[in-house]
């Protein structure tokens, strides 16, 4: 519900009041004693979805554009006529959305001044970079909460549909400046952290193995879905007049962490990381704007004057077309990453099944597969072929299998078509004696130990690492099943 206050120009009082009475709207009129040519002030309550329609009718009746109009929230209205008015508009209107004037004002309010926007954006990027390097989800979420990114995106979309060029350009400018500032802040902080050893010395491989960073390295179509959903949610929250704070966190989740990854990649000199994260950020930016723009136009937001409708429609369609083309081009990269992820999953599943089939019978029946790890070649393209397979295998104590690696290598090549190096790490299992609890703990530690020993991908022989652990057969079977 809204309470509307309008000032009545001289000579238009009777016409405006007649329009309100014809629509069955309760109102109160007070005399205006100012010297600006107005004769009174009219107050009247309206359902939210009626504001735009009624204000349009009053302007047609003579309400001047320059005369101020105030629309505020009303908690409760006790009036039989208001209830009838509300029921009528609920029947006529299929969508519960705020008026054009309200959504424009909210979009302007969400797009902050440049100084405040820059400060909050830089701070959120630094916090995000710190959270990524610390591998702390809580810190990364904190960076999303303070990021002021919903405002520029919504300002761009609202400015387009209502043909407010100034609002549109303001939104575009803030988004562009915010992206550059966030990347620069994250890169500067990451470089400082690396130089003064605020974080342990990390090689590129160790850096990219950090969970929070690794999640933002391979953008796929799931990332596109998240960004589109964020744009839709942002537009609906804005048009319905509800709080946009939580939706702002969702939009920041699609933008802030990958932007910080770009800065970290620059600080460590990793061009592949920078390219992948940049594509992810651009896709998210464009998708959020596209979704918000489409939702607002679908909800019926248009310019105030009918003669500007054609111009607004043309601008909207052009901008939607540009966004769709840009997203389609970037989606070629997303498609490559998605296909690569599918190939990785297929390769790993086929490898696991081949090894388990080999251990099912014959001379290798005493062995049990505990873990499979695959490393992939670093290439400039999204398609990354498998390079090395590391198998953790449980075996009885005192047994050796010198030909196992070569056998598995041939079988994996025959099943998958990939020529990969195979490395086997044996875990010896003793069926009697030994401390079972300690053995289980040692086995877990062996599985969690990072794989740092290099291996030449083209080697035809493999390296076997043996770890002797006093572990009962039953516990080894449980590990293999897990």
C-alpha cells in the first residue's frame, strides 16, 4: 500500500478531484498558501499496483510534471472504499509491481556515488582475495555482503526500459569502473601478500589447488545459469519493492570471487588463470544485465510518454541483442570447459572400472583399489587431456607386482584412448598383528598426503611408492569401499 501526496496547480483542482472520485479513491485536500501557483495538496491511499495507473490519469487531467509528487509506504489503511479499490485492482492487474516512478527512484538510490562505490568495491575485492588465499568460505562470503554491485546492474536495466539515458550511462560506468578497480585492488593485495610473505610461499600448482580458487578456474554453463538467476532475482526484488540486500549478495557471489581470482592470477603471473576467470566475470556481468533487462521489459515497464515508447523499445531490443551475441561468443569457451569436465568425469569413471575389473580375479585378486587421482595437462584451451593417473592400491604384506603399472597403463589406453603415465602407491595390508587403530590413521594420512613427486608424462615405466601399514583386511576393504 502507498500513500500519495500531490500538489494541485491553479485551475486544475476540480478536474483532479473529479478523476479521484470517478475512480472511487478516498482523498483529503488541504489548501496551499504558498506563492508557486498551487491551490492545494491532495492526500490519498492506493494499492501498490494502482500507483502508476492513477498518476498517469492525473497527469492527463492536468497534474503538472514539475509539481512534486510524494509516494510513501503505508502500513495500514482502514477504509471500506480502499478495500473495494484494492479488490478491483487485484482483479485487473495480474502482476504486483511498483510504479515506474518508484522503480526509477529505487534504481537511482541503489546506484551510489562514485566515491562510496569505489571504496566499498575495493574493500570487498581485498577481503575476497584474502579469503581465497586463506581458503576460507566465511571470509569470501563476507566480501559478497559488502559488495555494492546490485545497484549498477539494476540502474543499467531500469534506465534502458524507461528510456532514462542518464541512469543507463551511470550504471554502465559504475560497472566498468568497479570491475577495473576490483581487479587492481585484488592484484595489489595478492602481490603484497606474496612479496612480504603474508601467506606461505606457494608454487602455481599449490596456489591453484586451493579449493576456493580452484572453483573459479573453470567456468561452465552452470556459472551462466547462476548469473541469469541472479539477474532475474534482482529485477523481481526491485520491481516488487522488497529488500534487495539478500539478492545483492547473490549477485556479488557471481562477480566478486572470480574478480579476485583475476587479481591473484596477475600477482602470480598465471595467464591461463587470468583468462579463465575474466571470461567467467564477463559472462556473469552480461548475463545479470540481460536477465534483469528482459524481466523488467516483460513486466511492462515503459517510458512515461507514449512517443518515447518506440525509441525505448528499439534501445531495449538492441541492447538485448548485443548482450545475447556477447554471451553466445563467450559461451563457446563455456561449452569447451563444460565438455572438458564431461570428458574428465568419463575418463575417471572408466579408469576406476578398468582397475576394479583387473583386481576382480586372476593374479591381482588380492589387491584392492583405495583411491584414484588424475592430473590433467595445462593447455591454453579449455580442453585439457589427462596426463597422469595415480592409484593407491592395498596389497598383502610381502607381495610385489612389478608388471602391474604397465598392465594398467595398457588397459587404460585401450579403454579410453588416452596415453597416460600410471603411478601406483602401494599400501601394505597385514592380516594379523599390528595396531589396527594406528594403521587406519596412517592409511588416512597416506591418502591425504599431497602428490608432489613429478613424473614425465611420456615415460613408459612408472614409479611405485610403497607404504607399509599394519591394517587388518576388513579395514582395508572398508577403505576401498569408501
